[in-house]
DNA sequence: ACAAAAGTGTTCTGTCTACACCCATGC
DNA sequence: GCATGGGTGTAGACAGAACACTTTTGT
C-alpha cells in the first residue's frame, strides 16, 4: 500500500466571492489586505486550509475571521491550480461564491483585513493575487446558479417585494425586464407567495410582500428557473 | 510575510470521469485497481498530483498512464475535501469529466490498473473510494454541460448522422425525442452542417453526414443549447 | 419484394414579447 | 394635488408537442 507521506504535498487555500444586494445594486464583499503579499490591495476574502477542515469549513471560518459574516449560502464553483497567483509559491485554491442579504449585515474588518466593504459588482477594483479571472468566473457561476435554481432569495430579505426581485434579476443578468411580463411569470410560480401584508412607513404606495416557500418549490420541477 | 511552509500541506488527487458513446449507448471508462487500497475493485481513473503539475496536467497524465487515452476534452466539475474517502488518509480531490468518441479509442490498462473498460453509464458497478457520489455529480455536470454548450460533438466522430446525434441526447438525458421535431430544431442551428455526403457500406438507406462548425457556433449565441 | 433505417408537414397549444395607463399612499 | 413607485390586460409572433407514412438502399 503506497503511503500518503510519499506524495507531493500542497498548501490549499479557499476563497469566497461574497455577493450581496443592497440599494437596488448587486454588490461584492472585498477586503483590504493588512499583510504582505499585496498589502493595501483589495482582495477576495480567503485563506489557508488548516488541519482537518473541509473546504466548506475553511470558507466559513475565513469569512467569519475576515468579514464577520456567518450563516451564509456557499457553493463551490472552481479550483485553481495554476502557478503565479501567489508570489510565495504555488497553492491549490478552491473557490466558492456566497450569497447574502447584505442589507442585514455590515462587514467588519478583522484579522488579516485592514478594511472590508461592499463594492458594486460591476465596478470592482483590480484585485490581489490575480483574482480578476476568479471574480469573472464567480459572476458566471452566480448567473448560472440563479438561472437554474431558486437562489435569488438568498440575496433578499425573507419578505420582499416583486419590484425588489425584478431589480435583482436585472442587476444579475445586466438586462431590462418588462414589469408586466415579469409579474405574470412570477404569478405562475406558486412557491413565490404573498405574505398578505404590505410594506409600511414609505412615502408612496406600499407594495405587497412576498416570500419564497422552499417546500412548495420541491413539488415544482422545471429545468430552468428564470 | 507568512511562509507557505508554515501552513498545513495536503496530498491532492485528480480523478476523471471519462464519458464515451458507442453502440448507441453512453459509456463510462473505469479501471480495475491493481494495488491496495481497494485492489480488484472498479474505480474512476485518477491519481496524485506531483511536483509542479496543474490539475489539468495531472488529469491528462493519469488518463494516459491508466487508460491510454490522450487528447481528450476535460472539464473540472467539483473538488472533494471530505474525510473517509481514502483509507490512507484525507486527500483533496479535484474531479473532472472528460468526453471522447469512444468508438475511436480502445482502453488499455497500464500502470496502476489491471483492467480498464467501458461500462454502460447507467449500469456502473459499486466504485472504490466512495466514488459513487462523485459519479452521480459527474453525470449531472455532463447533462448541464451538454444542455448549455455544444459539447455533444466531443462524443461523436467528426462526421455523424442526425440519428446518432438524437440517440446521444436520448441517452444523456434519459428521454425519448420525436424525430421530426428534433430534425427541425437541428435545421435551425446552422453550425450543424451537412458534409454533403452519405454513409456508405450499409445494408439499408444511408444517412446524410453532418459536422459541427465551431466558427459558425461563435456567431450563434443562445442561452441554452439543447 | 422485403428488411432496415432515413427522412418529411401540419395542426394545436402554450409561452414570450411588446406596449401605456390608472392606483394607492405620504406629504 | 402632486410626487413616487405599485400594479394591471391584450394581441401577435414564435416555439414546443403530438402524430404516420413514404423513401432509399442492400440483399
């Protein structure tokens, strides 16, 4: 039986591209690096796998350490093994995207980060570690995920308006959607159901609130979601 | 600057689920293990990343070593980091699926494999290393890839008939397709074009041969392919 | 002439698109 | 009453589903 110790061993890092949605805009959480390499540069949060952790555990730990985010939807989208990404040497990087209702959480810079903030998803600064390709892939993966599965709701509060949902799709896919056609389509999806109450405290006509019902979704089975 | 040597280091393996298509059936290439662990069991071909290889390079090297396959379409679909897959200890496993016209290549068992053969994709034996979950994910990834991108052609010879293409879709998605509707749909895709010649040497009416034109596909841009 | 697979059209139904105005609320 | 965003219907175009017979070749 071959021994694992005889094999090449590699440092493994886990990065998480965290998407949020606030003020009608798709956002991404980036941290400003406190340490070398790339001190002072903006980067996708992440860090080294340690001990017996799985990649998912590393992702959650690093997010908590660097941004204060917790209890967040995570999904793996690619593993990078090319050279030249980290000047200290080659790493294997498992990349995740994450989704969160960013109105609810503000980012807290801790540990390795000197700052952490939400950036507009279509105006990100140049990233450390040549993460620009990773970010582009994350956006693609986000679009695919939201087109094929009911994940848009992870970016919204539990109770949301149809206008919020529509604006979210418009942001994610960078398109304009006709309101009437959109609402007709949503009406057919009976897992998006009315809370039978309205917004309050606004200076205009209040909208009906809706919620996503995951149990009802399971009955419903279509190839494409949006 | 932190040093990479201070970090936890992990053995990395790369596995490739190779799909083929022959005799009107979707197939998968498996190897019979020559060595412990799981000696004599069937497994997805793969092995350890070595030295400065990227994951793609490892995948190609292992495929050549274990099955004799070369020059094959490869695409990453998931990275597994859970415990309990290898009795020797925890590994990080980057998984690929691969596509090949399996009529053209016969498998050759070499190195770590005592045998290598094409199995019907819907009748695979129990797999070593708890790879059953990996195989299920690979099938899902294959379906997604073929639904959204023109990859079916990787499984066919350069020149193919529409009946072959239809049967391939039927196999991959486990559905029946109406011939007339299928052909009408294909007719609209002008990147699937006639070679203006027919099959020869058959004992029945010969079919027109078609080919995939990737240059024309690039013009054509639809969200879903099939 | 027969066996075997190739190839072909029409109708119906449901979904997508385009498009403009009235409604409810706070101030 | 006005500013702000919420909410609604219809007609035409297009795409997907259902369905059965004729054609071409080799033997």
